[in-house]
């Protein structure tokens, strides 16, 4: 993580400089085309990933009739994973591009809060309710409705995991780059939540409508109003050990990941 300063820092000089550039259209265009070019490139990468990821998901019913579930899952992973890694690497390499808006490094507890929030976001992004053998296509993947564990809290845990990830990383880094990345990621995840619901409605019809009535999009809404009841036993699964190990491994590899610009030329 980037360490500089104590307390919250708002760069008034940077904002004032930006206003000076706005006074000259030509100079402002030069600023936006040079200083923020990585922002546009990341948005293009995210758009491509979103189109491939959501597009393939939408074609699942049609494609699996021809090639089967296993080949579809393998093809989906073959396209999505490298593209996701490219997006992540590019973001890490350019995370401090653009304007520095604030710095919270040095505030007591800020680092710990960011790490805890980031770890929790991965438990939501990878909710461990799904069969890991299906994800790896070892077992035949299926398309089904889940209503256990974290799905009782929200039927779209990945969406809220991404929201939490974006908040904590944008707060810590403090530049315009994570805000741009967050806009692209959240647009994709909100679209994905809508598209996922649409696909489930088409496949399961009235069964999905009843499921939607029993669950909630907003976290804990269905639990608080009595539609769902949490059962701790549903969270005691081997898959959660795997997600925990992934988070620990990711935290250990974090210093290496932050050197992405040195390792891979972007």
C-alpha cells in the first residue's frame, strides 16, 4: 500500500490547477488526453470484459445445447480469466494515475479497516455456496437457484462484494483511477445482477418469482423482515476454507502484485 502523510489530505492545488486548465480549452484537452489516457484504456478493457463475460453468460442456454455444460464452462473460463487478469494487472500498474483527491494513510485504524473490508468483499465475491467442482468443470456444471448460506443475506452477493471492494480501494488509493475503475466494475455487476435474474426467470418461471419474493437484493433485508432465517451450519462448508486460503494467499502475494508495472510492461 502507498504510505504518505497523516490524516485526510485534499489537494486544493491540484483542483485549482485543473480549473486553470479549464480556462483554456486546448490545454484542458491536452490534460485530459495525456494525463488521463490510462483511464480511457481501463474503461475500454472493462467494457470488453463485460461484453465477453455477460455475453457468454446470456448465450449459455443456446451454446450448452450444442457443446454441453462442461465445454461451455471451460470456454467461459478460457475467455474470462485471462481478460480479468489483464484488467487487474492494468489497474494495479496505473492505480495512482490521474489526480490525487485524498490520502487516508496514517489515520489510526484506516489500514486495518481497508484490509478487513477487502477480505470481506472476497467472501461475497466468491460466496462458496457454489459447487467448486462444478466451477472447475470436474463435475457437470448446472444452472440452478441457490437459497442457502450467504444467499439468504442477499441473492446477489457478488454485486455487494464488488461494491465493498470498490469503496475500500477507492478510499485507500485516493486517486481518480479507482473511481473510474469502480464506475466500470459496478456498471458491469449491476447489469450482471439484472441479467442473472432475467435468465433465472426465463428458466424457472413461477419458481423464480417465489424465490425472489423470499429473498432480497438489499443485504439483510429479507433476514430483518423475517422472510429468511440464517443458519450458521450453512456457512460451515469446506468451500469457505478454500476461500479463506485464497484470501490469505492473496494478502501474502499483495506486495508482488503491487509491482505489476515493474514485472509486466503496460
